[in-house]
C-alpha cells in the first residue's frame, strides 16, 4: 500500500505517518526492525537512513525482494522531486513501487501540497491523507482520500503529545545528499535490512 500524507507545513504530516507506522507495528504483524525511514525514531530496532541510502533502498526493494517492510519517506518531494523526473536513477528507483503489495510493503510518505514530487510517485499513491494539527486540543484531524475503495472520510488522532511526539525528534534535519549525475550509486550497506 502506498499512502501519502500531504499538507502545508506544521500540519502533522510526519506525526500522522508515524502513527500509521505505529499502528502497523502494534496491530498488523509488522515489527520495529521492519521499519525503515529517513526520520530518527526511538523505536528499538528501527532503521534511520540518509535520503541517498533510502533512494537506494527503494531501488533495491524489488531487485533484492525486500519484503514485509514499512518504509517512511519523509519529505518525499525532496527525495524524489518533480524537477528531476527525467533522472534515470530516480525513475528506476520509483518504478519498483508498484510491487508494494506483492512484497507486503507499506510505503508511507510525507509531502507538501502541490505537485512538487515525481509524477510516478503521485500516480502510484493509493491513499492520500490530509492532516490538520490542532495544538489546543492535542489532536490531528485528518481526511482520508482512498482511491482504492473510492471513499473519503474524516477522523482524528487524539493525545498526540503523548502517543507520537515523544517517539521522534521533529527538529532533526534530514540529510538530503544527492547522487551526482553519471555517478553509479553505492551499494547499500545497512545491517539487518535484507
């Protein structure tokens, strides 16, 4: 399943994506060591990669048959921007996303409103969620647009200051190292990710 959390700044995109990952871990048979992201969370066994490593990991997902993973691409519009849609390495990495169900992988991503992310990413998104953080009521109201089943509904994640904010450092800057044109990507060397 490919789920996009889209909205403006400070609306709770990353927090809600992490809550979705936490739900998968707590109630749907995934474990923290199957969680891979470019966000540092304090879940034992989870993996935090740089953006370059995460792009390589996405590319390797199909070629190496990486199964049963939760992959969080925070600020995907910086990982796979629309401006680089002709980049062969970017396209090669994203083509494999359509194998998500066969491999039992959940791809969760956050992005700003608009069309700033690669068109392949936009086209393969099955569910889009638009959060709206309400600090006063300690909740994230959100609307789910489910293209798979064809419905829209509203919901709310409550007590977010206790249920998700302590799990990650919102202010840690994500590393956005880009691969140079014509350079072959390095193999990913991340223990326990296969």
